[in-house]
C-alpha cells in the first residue's frame, strides 16, 4: 500500500508542475509575468535593431530580453543614459560656437620658372664666337654683363658706315643747303639705329667714336640678371640668328603650379594668400598669392591647375622642387562644431546634442565649409548647444533601437516586415543597418 500511495503522489505532483508550466507559458504568450508586470515586446541583447512581439531567439540564437511596461522610450531619436554609464563609456562634450573661419585647400605644388623672367639669347648677325665670358650652365650673371664676343663681317661693315656718316655730318652739317645738312643727319641716325638693332650698346659706340677704328669682335651682354639654365654657345663656333645660345632665368620670383580638384575650384580666387612649406624645412613657411587659375580641366585627373607667385630672394625655391601648398579661402562668419562630433553616414550627417540629465538627441545637420578641425553648420544647431565628441556610435545604436520601438508602437511598417515599403529615413540611420525591424 505504501508504494502505491507514493506513486500516486508523484503523478499528482508532475501533473501540477505541468499545469503550472503551461500557465506560465500562456502568461508569457499573453505578455504577462508571474508578478503581474506587462511585457510590451522582446528585443535582442546584442542587436538593438532586432525586435519581436513574442519570446524566442534572435538571429544569433540568443534568447530575447523582455521590455516591460514603463521602460519603453517616449521619443524617437532621444537616448537616456544614467550618470554612471555616461562616465563609464567616456562621453566627452563640446560647445557649438560662432566665429570666422576659412576653408584651407591643401595641394602638392611644383616650382617652375616665372615665364616673364626668362630670356633666350640669340645673335642678330651671322658670325664666329671669339670668346666666351659665361662658359658653364648654372653660372649667375648680372644685367649688362658680357656673355660672349662675336666676329661678324656685317658688324664691321656697319661700324665703318657709322664712321663715314660721322665724317659726312662734320663736313656737310653746316651746309647752307637744308637738304644736304638734313641728309647728313639722317645718314648718321640710320647707321646708329642699325648698330642698336644688332645689340651693340652705347659703350661700344662711344669707343668707336673716340678711336675712329671699327672693332673686329663685338661683345653681346645679358639683358637680365639670373642663372644660365641652358648653354649652347662654344668658342670658335659659327653662330646664326636661328641658334639659341643661352637661356637665362631670373629666379628672384618663381611660380608654383598646383592641381586642385574640381569641387575645390569655387573656393579659390586670384589674389588669395598661399603658404608653402618645403620638405627639408617644414618649420619655415613662405607666403605668396594665387596669380592665375587655368581655364580648363585635366580630363584624366579631374583637376584644375592653379598658378601661385612667390618672391624668392634667397633662391631656396628651386625649379622642379615639390612643396606643400596651403591655399587659404575667403573667410565666412559661421556656426562651427569640431569634426569629431559628426557621424557621416554617406547619406546624412548626424550629431548628438546633450539635453542634460543624461538625455541625448540625434540631429541631422547640413554642413558647409570644412577646415582642418571644424565643420561649418548651415542648419541643425545653434551656438551654445552641447554636442557629443565621443561614443557617438554607442548612442547611435541605442537611438536606432528606440526609434524602432516607437515605429512598432505606432503600428508603422518597418524594413524587416515583408509587407513594408520603403520607410521614411531616420536621422540615425547609418547605411543599411540603421533602421530597426520587427521580427515575426
């Protein structure tokens, strides 16, 4: 009898336990717990965008966590975090400010010759080079320094004609007949002009007048001060006007050419200040200006060439040298925030604003000028507001969750719902994973 009674009691206890389990499951399915609290929905502990209206598991096989009545968020896009959590995740806060800023465009420039300060040296007559005074490439010459001397039969003949014209004016200049006197003056003037066109300077003409003897070879002089960057003249060679004997460049002023992208062109104007730094001397800055913007675009690089002009008194800027160029755009009065405060999703730019008491609001911004450390804010923020400088991705994830909850409570279709169309974009959406969905 005792064994039979014990078996009956065990069967009764098992039935009672099964009935209690069935009742608990029915309560959970009905959205209630044993203590009477109402479960609004279930969410994944690892994936904030995964929300379900029934208990179960998420996409990773983890049990869903219930969210009870009274714990749901009230506003989409607003995150509430207790003070301890704020401190643990290291949230830093910065101020929205108003001040004058200017866009700075960075580019790599290459130093070139100032084309207005380059001289090509040719002889105006045929002849033989007798002597070189400048005999190697790279040599510095001053304006009016002799470059070479040349023997030219044509020059010798012109000198003789000039001496004859001097004698003619001496004897005929006082003639009572006006035509004869005027003819003597015209002859002297024309021969002097021919010598000038042959690049015979005044000092040689004065010596010719004093000695009365034509010079066999005439020196030709440099028209500018600068460095010889190309030399083809050799002693004894026969030179013609078609031959380029020297190229001399004045490097006291140089050009720097830089390529900027087409979207940067509206921010560059002629006359803007430019700063360059040399790779071997990064601490030394040189200041110049934009002198020309080329009127065409390079179709391969999608860039526009900008010419900048720099004074170069110490000749430190050498042609073909690369430099780092910084073009400072025009200043604007702007509302600005630090770059680190902005979440750039590719579609929208979002910032989190601190509302106080551990509450943070996500806002979509319209950005303008970008500097090294700041963005200009065209709309979305006001000066004096506090913005989050760190942990934005954690806040963005929590904000996405709360927005999805509000969507579910309002009955709005979500992206994971097969019957849903394209939802309205949220200010916290980041790529394809930004919108929360309701899992059935």
